């Protein structure tokens, strides 16, 4: 990675606006997110629920004191595979000013390490079918498209 090395930490309430801005900073996000200032109450309530849940980790990456990336890991207990825990990585975003620097690779490496630390036997993620660059990126990290994911909007 070029430039300063990133640091990773649990997100704080005051990071919500920066996280929402990164979530909105692409074609899909612009359609889904609300960039109100201050952040809409739904974001603040969601943050509080995530922060209170010991099986959730909303994290940010800082570079030079600025928030440059975010992701969320859900630690999922299960009975299948002999009671194996899984780490589900979601909402991975890198600030547009930092894309191409290697930060995304560093973030996923850090997230996998957190999953190992929590004794997960598997790390999984989903990415929108339209994000072909993301598919190539995750494949370059060793992820395999082994399942077909489905969603139902309510």
C-alpha cells in the first residue's frame, strides 16, 4: 500500500456521517442512501443497535487521521459444519480519494484476521452482481463464488 499505513478501529457515533457518505459514493449507493446533515435518525438508530450487539463489528480505516474506509462484520454462530462460526463481511467501502491505493486489500486482510480472532471457520461476503470490479477484487483475495445469494426486499 502506498502512503501512510491505515489504522483500523471500531466505529464511533461521530463516524456515522462519514460512513454514510462512503456508502453513498457510488452508482448503487446514490440511489439508496440519504446524505442529510446531521445523519437521518434511522442511521443513528442502526448504529446504536450495531454497537450494542457483541456479534457485530462496524469498523473504520483511518489514513492520516481521516476516515478512508469502512466495513461491517457479523459473527454468525451456527449448528452446521459442527457448530462452526462464520464471519459475514458487508458494506465494504473505500473513500473515492483513496481507491486504488491498496486500502481495500488491507481492510479485507484485517477483517479476515478479526474473524480468525473470533474463531470463525469461514468468511463470507456478498457483492452486487453489477459490481464486476468487486468480483475480480474478491477473487484475487481467494474468495470463491460457491453459492448463489438471494434477497427479498420487504
